């Protein structure tokens, strides 16, 4: 099994499917992380913020046992994806898929309120035609707390998962890793608080009948 998660920003990979990535890795799957955006000084980030984020990303990558050659950073400026022709992003995702040849992909939900998430979804699904990417068997969208649940586009008014993955044995490891992104975490009832993230995992677990789970929308599955 070869699994790839596409994250608009560093932390989306853990919020959306951190437990699943840990579980996949523990079962012997090869994991890849495609990070779409990066912070730049010219867009308002200082050197320490950029350096800290790079260290956090490297720590998370190693903790998820993702090989350095399976980590891809496209280096688009964060919060500005909608200012680029989408074909630029599609081409870069195409190249990653051609190199890694994933069997399953995890992408943001199209109803997420952040524009970067919307653009990444549109670009990613353009790279899933079976006759161009025959390795892809399953396509999932993940939920990102404070993005998916805050979306108010009436076309995607709610995230309605149809696939649940048991992360009961991986939840604590997921929560510990999320704390790596210190600037993204705040006190409850802030959405990206440890308590809120844990609560969502437990709600999804109740829906599945386990102690903790992550939920996804399965868009397509090909079983050969």
C-alpha cells in the first residue's frame, strides 16, 4: 500500500488524517506527504517563524516515518493559491503522482472555508483519471477542524463522511504530534485545541463503534 496525503498547509495532514497515517505506517504502508504551501518573508512571516515551521515539519515527517524522498513541498505561498493559474498546481501534483505512484490519496474537502483548501481539492481531483494515474485505487477527502466545519458554501453545507478508520490505538500519538505546531494550538474552546481535536475523534469513534476514529468521504474506489 502506498498512501499520500495532500496538505495545503503544514498541520492539515495531522488534523485531517494523522491517526490514519500513523496506522498505515504501523501496518507497513509507504507514506508520502505532499505539502503545497510555504511561508515567505515577503508575505509577512519573519525568519524565526519560517525556521520554526521548517523544524516542525521535519520533526513531524520523521515521526510519521516518511522518507525524505517521499516528502514533497511545492513551495507555493500560503493563503495565495487562488492567485495562481490552477494548471501550475495541477502540473506539479501530476509530477508527484508520477514519481510516487500512490494507491490511495487523501485530499481536503471541497467545502472547506479556506481558499487554499478549495484550490488544492480542485487541482488534486484533476490528477485522478485512472488512464493517466493507474496506481490510484481510492480517493478520500478529509475533514480539517476549523476549516471543514466552518464552511458555509450551500453546495457543501456539511461534511457527510461515509468512511471511518479506527484510530483508537493512534489517538494519543496523533495528539502529541499535533502539539508540535505550537502556533496553531490554543486553549479550548478554540477549534484547534487538543480537547476539541480529541472530542471530534471520539464523536467519529461513536459513529463507527470504536473509541476514536477519523472520518472521510470516499469519492472513488477501484478494486481490481
